[in-house]
């Protein structure tokens, strides 16, 4: 594909240049250096003051987006994939996806306007280009060669319906708060859409690459079966049991997918999941607990893959429930994390120590000057005494579904004994954890996957009105900073805003984050095409389209 814009238009950066700048910015390039890069390339940048993200034009073919297979994969074969959790709340509605098993399932059956590569750079998918000069009004050109599984051609009506339905209360979208940025979505042609945002946000191409914003057919209300444009057609879906996808022979990416069929189900027990892989009963599993890695590494028939992510396992202290209403109790819990021991004992050295805020060090908006909170039983005792909770016994809910949470809970239990607090650990099944227990107890655990931008992470899990605001934290200053940062064109000011937000979460939010996790996949050594992805395990939940079985 080439840039076939009208020559009379103001010159805009090409897709290749835009994505090269986006990659540089993700790795910490300054805005000044980005503009210098474009200047040396002889580019006259329209609206250069807003170039701090993927503003401008992005073109899939120029940027090397995956418009088709690489030609190296072997066609045919079936695989079985086992996760750790499933429940009757499993869904085929992308808007309602709440955990990684949903995300994997949705990526099998649907596509988004964009997708995220291994550098978290947005690449074109159902969209051919994004065009903006101010990061507020966007024109999106759509592919013309795409059909849904039922044979209906893909048009702008499907995009409008898919994006607007997030704002309907009856849908119950997990991305409602994020979607409220979409002020207007309208068709300007059968394969062209205009989006106007409530305020500038140059991260829009990355936001629309996330699984909640996958595209469904216009008018769809029944999600008993998936009718998408994705690489596999849904041949069976039993919530809490299994999902089966068969190859979509009309898929718009030539040569993909490689496999004939993917069966996806859960084996909640960690040991049983590993044993099934070693016995050849399944071909791919996630997660692998770090303490179980030796069983995989000792075998030449299976392999281990580590994806270093910005995901994290966290202690959730619901603000409106029990002792968490007292800020001193929350601080006491954060000082009780022996983070070095958690990293060694619970995660066997995989991942990285965190600091009670969700932005990892590989994010360009990471605030490196925030002092690391250390394990300090005396400070924990001081705040516990101020909270009036000394001598209490409190239930602490943990599950294998939240990676490492059982080990973290046990380490917290030991630390708490030093300061006059007892935890009664309630171990609950992995199956159904996210629908039956997550965010429903005063003290429990979350397991949050990485997100491509700081704005998206904060919007989904920390904004006062967010449906997945785990602790129920409400902070007006944080909310104001979040909205202001989206439209700030001075990158230094924007970085300071994100730093201020990290400080607020670190000091005031009822979420304790001791550890950024690595996601570990175990797989049949004959399963090829898997590569690590910073969004999380199973290739950032997108494995199905890309893997194949070697002969």
C-alpha cells in the first residue's frame, strides 16, 4: 500500500516515519529529538506541536504491519491450549472481557482497527490509515476486502456500532470510562469513519488496539456465537468449559492462520496443568508458576517462554469495605511488603520489584525519582496502631488465578505477625475467581495485564468512575490530571502530570503493588511462531493467528 493522498493536501508524515517516531518515543526519545529526526528526513510536519504520539498518518504496509503470513509457517494441525481459569461468566462479547482467557478467545474470532506489535506500537488491522492534525478529530480509512464469518462485508456501520455500544448502560462494557472520550463517531463513506474526541488524545490508535474495542457486526446483540472477522470461526462455545475455533478460509490476511483448529479450555490446578503439557495432552499452557519452571526446563519435549510485561499482581484494599477506609491501615499494608523476598520466593527472580504504582520502568512516563518504598515493620506498626487495627484477625482472599498471590499472602501473614495483626488466608478456586471474588472482598488480590499506554492503564483501573477501579478509590486531583495529560502537547509537562499521578497512587490509593510480573508460557517444543510480547503471555493474547505445528 502506498500513500495516495491528494497532492494538494498539507504534507504529513508518512506511516513509516510516524511509527518510527512512536517507537522512539516509547523508548524515551524526547519530543525535540523526534522533531529533529523528521527535520533531517526533510519532512514538513503539519501540526507538529501535537506530535507526541501516533498523530499523523499511519500506513500498514509501509510500517510492516502483519497484513499476511510470513510464509515460514506450516499449514494444518490442531492444538489444545489450557489456561488457569474459566467460569460461566466467560463471554464472546469483546466489550465484556474481564480476563486473559476472554482476551485470547476474542482475538481468535475478531479483529480491531489496529493491533499492537512487540514494541507496543500500533499497526493497522481493519483500518488502513489514521489521519489527524490535532489529536481530537480523526479520519480512519477502512479495509475494503474484509467479510464477517457470516459473509457480510465489513463497512463503517460496523465500526460505528462497535464503538458506540460501549456507552450503552445495558451493554455493561468494561471499557465504558475509556469510551466516554469518543464524543462522536460517524461515517463519511462506506469505508471511512470520523471520530471526534472530547479532548485531544494522541494515543487513540493504541487504545483502539485493545481487545475491548474489537469490531463486531453492526446490530449484534446475541453473543452465544462469535461473528467476527478474525482468523478463526467459532464452532463451539461452552462458558466455563471450552471454546473451539476452526480456520477462517476467508480471512483477509493471506496465508493466515496456519492451524486448522484451536481448542481452548482451563485446567485450574497448577500441577495438573504442567502434567498435561508434559504428557502431550495439551500443546500450550499459561500461566506457569515460577516455582514450577524446573519441571518444564528438565524436559526436551517442552519449552518455557518468558514475556517481560508491565503486568502486576496486587493487593486490593477496597476503600468502602472494612479497615481499608482508614488510610493508615492502607499504608501499614504497603510497608509490610518484603518486596525482595516476594521477588525471590514467590516469583523465583522473574519479573521486577514494584513500588505501589502501576507504571513499569520500560514505560517512557515511568517516574524514576519516586523513592522506593522498602519493607519497614516499624512504620507498618506505627500506621497500624494509628488505624486502631492492632490485634485484629482479618480474612485475606487469594487464588492461583492471581499469579503469585498465594505466596504473597503467606509472606504478608508472616510479616503481619511481627506487628500484632493476623491474616486468615482464604484460598479460593481459580475457576470463577474473577467473576465471584475479584473486587468483592475487603482484602484480596488482582492480577492486571499490561496496557500499551499510561493513560489507558490509569483510565481503566484508577479513574474514579472506572468499572475496574479495583479499590474503589476516588481522587478528584487524579481525575483532573488524567484528563489534562491526554491533551497536553508539551511532553515535559505531560511527563510531570503522569509523575504526579504515580505519586498519588503510591501514597493514597488502596492498591499495593509489590511486583511486576513476567508471564510464563509452557509449550510443546514442536509449537512454533511463539514470541514474547509485553502485553502478556500467549503472545499478548494473540497467539492463535501466528503459531503452527512443526513436522
